[in-house]
C-alpha cells in the first residue's frame, strides 16, 4: 500500500516544512507511535505543524495530512 501522507501538501508547503514533518514521522515510526504522552507535541506548539503522534495516526489509517492542520504563519 502506498503512503499518501503528504500528497495533499504537494506544492503547498515549503521544503523545510516537509523535512520537519518527515522528521516527526520517523519519530512516530521509531518510538512515539500514536501515544500523545510520549510525543510531547513540541512540533505543534513550536512550529504549528502536525506532531509525531498525529502523523503516526494518519499514517496507520493511510490518510493524507490536510493543509488546514498546518498553522499559516
């Protein structure tokens, strides 16, 4: 099954934003999973981006990240 996680964001967010989210996705895949307590939600509070546990949930459900989940700084 193909990962659709970032399809909706193609050409809508910067490369830096994509890299931040990929880093968070790797955190989710390695040890955070979908556990909000383990995540800490730092990316959401500091950058306005989906954090590891959210990306982990969406990845498991094979859902795309919606543009409205990213804070428009």
